[in-house]
């Protein structure tokens, strides 16, 4: 059960479904940050930009 203050982490394309039974607020964080120019690499990950200019 996820409670206030818990951290819910996913990696490796984990399949997941959240079905809240009460009011639920979540915050998504991507590392590296999403820039809008993401392309999946061969592993399905988003490689970090090589320079800040690419972000």
C-alpha cells in the first residue's frame, strides 16, 4: 500500500497499475530530465544529451 511520503520507483519498463481508493496525488520525476527530444536507444532507454545545447 502506498502511503503519504512513500516513494514509488520503477525501472526496466516495470509493468504497473495504480488504482487509488481515495484522493491520490503523484509527482513524476525523470532522470535525466525530459527535454522533448528523447529517442529510445537499443535498450529502450532515453540516453542523456551529450551537451546542454542538445537539451
